[in-house]
C-alpha cells in the first residue's frame, strides 16, 4: 500500500513538472492576431463602438454593433434603436454605418478580419474538392442536429 501511494505521488509530481515545462515553452504572441500587429493594439480598441457585421434581409438590413466598453454586441435594424444605440444609416458601397448614441453620431467602418483578406482563393481542383467536402460535412451535421432537435421535441410533447 505504501509503495502504491509513493508511486502515485511520484507520477503526480512528474505530471506537474511536465505541465510546468510545457507552459514555459508556449508562444508569447497571440495566434489570433496578424504577425505584424502588436498584441497591445488588439487588446484596447480606440473606438467605443465597432461595426462587426451586416446582414441583408427582405425586411431591411441589420448591422452588428460591438460596444467595446461593455464587451457586448447586438444586431440592430437600420432605423431602429436598441440599448440606446440608434442605427441612422448603412452604406453598403462604403461598408459604413452611422449610429447615434446619446445624441452623438459615430461613423463606423465594417471591420474585416485579416485572415479573411489573406485567405487564398480556392481555384484549383483539389481546393474546390476540399471545399465541397467541408460544405457537405457541415450540411450533414446541420441535418443531423435538426433531426435530433425534432426527435427531442417529439418526445417532450409525448407523441
């Protein structure tokens, strides 16, 4: 029993030592930032509000406004107001939205990720085939989830 406890403690100590050495070898820069961008710039955006997304629908466009201070985003229809933020207009050609917060107007430009701009175009047959496989896999997963939700709803109603 004493030997087993000693072996267990030794294994735990080795595990902690390997964990500590693994953490010391972690990269210092963020993998989520472009290589040229300093981490401090990404951590503290200068604008209190940011335009992070746009969607067009038959009933009108909606824009996603990120409140940097509250670290909360919301989708707001053009012309509507939510949580004190009014979306005055959206210009699709310029990718700009004008919002009004407490009577102060802000012009926001749509933020696009650096990785999306740097992404290679899938124009080779291999790249197109891979893209098609990924899309098919995603569609199958969505269908599976919908069938599961339907079955769960059916069970809940007792049918």
